[in-house]
C-alpha cells in the first residue's frame, strides 16, 4: 500500500514544506509506505526552462521569472476564454493585486474560475493551463503508475495552489481511476463547507481532510487498503452529509520526527546558506485572540507544545540525517516560556544549529530570554507587530502595548537577534493619525529593526472581524462574496482607505531611504555591469523584456 504526498504549485520556495514531511514521518512510523515530492519546486524549474536570453545565469532567470510571468498574463493573454478572470493593472477594479500576482495562480483568478462555467475546461486544457502542461512534461502519471501508488495526497496551503491542485487531481482521476486522491491543508480547512457543497469538484478528488491530518490520513489509508469507504473525524467524501470536525488536533509528543526524504533540500532558496529545514515546537496559538487572524481559521485548534527533550532529540536527528544548519521554527507564535525552555535544552545538549521563529511582542519576554536564545542559535524573530497604536491593538484584541513593544525590540536587538516586524496599515478603525504613530515608531527605532514587512489590511473569512464586522467598523456585502473568495471587498467605516494606507507605507520608505541616501551617496548608474534581453515562451505566447543587471545583484526590467 504505497502513498505519495505532494505539494502542488504555486507556493513559496524559500524553505522546504513541513506538512508533507510531518505526514510522511507519521505514516512510516505506522508501517505505511509513504513518500513525497515537491511539485511546486519542480514547477519553477519547468518555468525557468522556458526563459531564454544570452548570458543568463540561473540566478538571473529566477530574478526575471516574476516580471516575465506578469507581463505574459497581463499583456499577451487577452483573447482567451479565461482572460476576463485575469486582473489587469490598467483596470481600476483590480488596482490592488494581492502579493503582486496577476497570473493563473492569483487569488482573484482562482476564486473567479472556481465559480465559472469554464472551470473544468481550463483544468483539462493542455494548451492554456500551464499547470497541466507541467504535470504532463514532468511525467506525473507515469511516476504514479511506476510506483504503484494507491493514495495520492495533495497539500493545499494557499489559494494560489487551488487550481493547480484541482488540475492534478482531475488528471489523475482521469488517467488512473484506481488511485484514491485526497486533498488537505489550510485552504481545504478554511473552505471545507464550500467544498462539501460543490459535489462537481469531487471529480478532482475522492476525499478531503480538514484541520490536522496525521491520524485522519492514517485512518483513510487503512480504509482504502480494505476497499472501504473512508470514515472518521475530519474526513469528507462525496457521501459525507454532516461531517464531524475535531480541530483540537494531534498530541505533538506522540508524533514522529518529520521525514524530508525525497525532497531536493539544496534547491530551496534558503539552501544557499547551508541545508535549511522547517520544524515546529508547538501547534495552535497560545494567545488565540487576534480578531483579524488569517493563519488559523475558526474554530481554532488548542495550543500544544512539544517537550524540550523531544525537540532536542528531533533537531539532533535532523542535523545528523540531513546536515541541517538552519531551522525555520514554524510555530504560529513561540511563547516566552517555550523559547526559554527550548533554548536551555539546546544549550545543555550542545546542539549547534541556527534557527529563527515567529512570536508575539509578549510582555513575558525579557533580556534573559533573548540572551539565552541567542546562545542557543536563535538569529531572528519575526514579530507580529501590526501597529504601534494602543487603541487599534485594543480594538482587535492584539494585546500589544507601545511601550512594551519598545522594550522588547530593544532587548532583542541588544542580544544580537535580528528584529523583523510584520506590520499592517489600514486596520479596522485605524485612522491616518493612528498609522502615523506606527510610521513614527518604526523610524524612531530603525537602528534596532532589521526589517519591516508591510501589508495593507485585507478582510478574510474565518475570523472574528468577518463574523462580527459591525463591531469592528467594517462593512461588506455577504451576498456579493464568491464561495471561495479569500480577500473580500470592504469599507473601513471608522478608519482609512486602502489608498491612504499605501500612501503611509510609501512615506515610511521615503523617510527610511532618505536617511540611507545621505550615508551611502551611491548612484544606480555607477553600478550597471550588463544589459540584454530575456524571453519567456509559454501558453503559446512569447514575451520579451529588456533587462539590466547591476553589480549589487538587483534586477531592473524596462
């Protein structure tokens, strides 16, 4: 009974995923023959093979791929039956593109196509659907046939993966009807009710698993091996009418170490710094109150931690087996207690590995926490900062306080740990004056802040703002929301517009760049080394770009 788990395009390729390695490790510990493949990583290789240009290195191609894809879908593919689903930069309706992505994996394209009569035509279109072209070129069907795979698990984390996942599932069900296709992951969990109602989509899969998947997937594999209908908590099939969901999740101390066998670890972008893996010391969120949360849809799973001794044992195993030199701790937010306990355990066991993590600006953090974590190999913390305005944080139950944030940032930086702040402008109820508090705070403490990541606030389903919009000063028309829509049009009744939010973000960068220009005094013209032309041929179209390579490594496209 062989199981193949895969991550479909189109997703981040910086670090190897944790979802499939966690499941492979668990299934193998139960005696199931499980393996994995990262089709998302392979898809980029497929695209890069279509980029041509004299003197282009692989790094050049990676830099140019995004602007080439944007230009192809925005300017060339205008007369296709699916063209109306592609957002255009020239259209006011789509001026705000999530993650600057207007290709056939964009959030907008996904939600529009899923509600369109053209969905199944596109899923099977070998001339237009680049994901279909990739699966055929990559010989996915021959691989499944050769390995005699009986269960194919498709991990769908982001809306960007939905169309590629359905394309793969439909292709497998058509060519290999005896293979049981299962889909799971965060996107499936968020839209589980919508998926249950779309019986036509079960042509692309046999079952779904919502929430955490270790035990449900094992139960599903056992049922398939006995030719029985899969049943159990969090398992959905075409015959399921009233599924039972148990979001409490797995006991982490009873799970196996993640198994990364089968993944080309050196091909991930973080691999350039040495072998880098993803790991977790907890699941769920210990705070669990933020009204706008997009990471853990309601109902949220309980917070659980791994014992420090187990964490040390598994990290040592990852270092010895894969030569791991860096770990991304994928905890939704590592608590002060967990960080201190893990750090002390790593130091005591003399385990040498770099790692970074996400965390809240929790008042429980002290200089002692950061000094200890630094000694244990912690290099960076990505803090959920969002806003320096206490009023905004109070409204959204964030729990941050401006003065506490100031202290934590200074203590963290003083310990030699990089401070990376996740920041949102345009939050519910946030006025331009409130946002200026945030901009001023960031500029004031720029010496202690290694990086700031900005987002303009967007409304998503599955959180408290979505369920109680009036309470947070948000207005939106539920009747105009598409079934699989992730970013919803809304009005911020007490706060600013998206345009105002973007102006304030631009102001921050202007203030920051102004200070840097005075110090460096460098000019772009002095750094030009080479220029040329790059071409992308895909979906029956060709697009050309003039490109200029700078000595600094930045790529400018004209």
